[in-house]
C-alpha cells in the first residue's frame, strides 16, 4: 500500500517549512536513534538473563528451573517487541530480524512432535520432520549435513534451509518451542507442556536429552550474539545510525513513520492478527507455544507509541527522551498530530483489553476460536484500532510532505482470497 499523500514540497525536493518552535529534524532523528539503542540494549540484557536461566535448567533440570527459564523468556519479550517499530524502514534491522523473531515455524525440524496433529510430511518442506535433535545426519537438498555437534554453525545452516521460511532454527520462537513444546490444546485453554525431564540426562524423556540441551544452549547463545550485533549497530557511530543519516532529514522522518505504519497495518493488524482470526487458527498466533501472544502484541503497540512520542522508559526505570516526530508534526499541522495521538490512545486501550483478558486466563488462541464471538470481537477491535492509527499516520505523511510505503496484507486487503486458501 503506497501512501502517495505527498505535498508539492516533496515533489520539488524542498524542505517543509515548520513553525519556529518545531524541533530540528536532525534532533528528532537523534532521539529516534538514542531510543533504538536503549531498546536493543534492554533486549540484550534480558536475553542474557534468559541465558543464565537456561544454564540453570540444563545444569539441574527440574520443574522449578524450567519454570524459571520460561519466566525469563517471557521477561525478555517486552523490550524486544518494542524494537519492532525499527524493523520497517531500516533495512539493517529488517534483514537481521529473521534470525531473532521469525515465525511461524515447522517445529518438526528441531525436535519431536505429535504426529497425529502435526503430520509426517509437507509438500512444501522436505525438512518438515527432520528432527535434528534426534538425527546426526541431515539431507538438505543435494547436501548431506553432519549434525553430530549441535552448535551455532549447524543452526545457521538450518535457518531457512532450502529457502523455506518455515525452517526457523534460531531466535526467540525456536527457544520458546524448546522450553514449552507444542501447544496441543487448539483454541482451548492451556499452553505447551514440555516436561523438565526432556533435559534430564539421568532420567530422560523423549530421548536425546543431551542434544536437546545443546540445541537450547546454542540457540540462546546465538540470540545474545545477534542482539549484541544490533546494539553495536545503534551506537552513535554504528552502521544503523550511519544509514539513517545518509537518508537525509526527509528520508529519516519517513523512516520513523514507515515503522509505525507498516508495523500497525500489514504486520500486526494483518499477518499477526487478522489472518489468525479469519482462519480461527492457533498456529497463526505469534507466541503459539507459550500463549504469550497478547503480551507481544501489546508491547509492539507500546513501541509504536514510544517512537511517535520520542520517549522510552527503560527496564531499569530510567527514561530516554528528546525531540519527537510528534512535536515536529504538531508544529506543521496540529490537527494531524492530534489525530495520531487519539488513534494511538484508542489502539492502546484496545490492546490493554486484549492483554488484560489474557492475563486473567483467556489466552489469545482462545480469543480467536471459531466458537468465541466475544473473544473475536476483542481481537477485531484491536485490529480496527491499528488500521485507524495507520490512517492517522497518512495525514501526518501528507502534512510533512513525505512519501512512505506501508506494507499490506492479504488478510486485510483481500480477505476472501485468504479464506479460499
């Protein structure tokens, strides 16, 4: 979807004129970069805490250490989800993102699955049930791969192996599967229920406990190293800041609005929410093994509000803030900026309902069930809010004389085609 609401200023290449009290575009972009740096640093800190919890689980598998590792995984999600607004518009983030947050995944690539619900083959994925944890040799296309040692190199080879996007071998969701296992409850209550003994080499359930532990450790180490890379990219002299600066003021401002618009519309409202609601399919929920989806959606919205307002509250309670795209937009067109304020507030309220419902015991996969009209309505209202805030961003794009391209989604733009698949 192309937001072609461009003023004559944009067409001529002129810089938009702002009121005297408008912040400089360069200052707005510095805030945007400073907040990105802080968010990725917090994501890294929480990933390191997850790594410590994983070490404890592997060293002493028990219900308590497994629960602690799961809690650490959930605690790592909010800061990361708030970074997703940087994915769209920043190629350096989008190109990297698949290594840390790709989904959905064909979990049979990694470990044992329930054959009855999962099946034993897929026409689109030869590695659908490869189960690297159980097999020390894998056939990937014409190549025979030695999987004797499960390490970072092997996981890199498995990630999107055969150019199949569902072959997700790294990142948060691979770790999530290894901690929870499959959620076999459909749209009923309950998440995955992997036993701690899946990691107990002295009392092993489901075989290959040593290799499962090796996979979990390798994946968690990789998550930390991948986040370290992105933290470095957003340092004041980092590559992400350099690429942002090279776009110039207008290009940088467009990047901020692209992030909000694309995450709101095509990604979150469309691929992560409307698609699953149309199909009433729990496999189309973002955190499908842990039933943490509502929280992930909520913190995506928090991240978008942060990008708009130029303010981020860090995990330690400190605040990073500065001149914002909101201030700049308000100086040019107060009504357009107010519309975004109101749209973001509306969506945030709907996301709060979604989160509260999940926190009280009705998980997101239950809400999207075919027999749950009340839950469906809660999800749809959040989707409607996200669409509304995208439309509000369009007005700011016009007011600032910019041009952005917002990602679309068949589930929003052509839902009849989705239902026919």
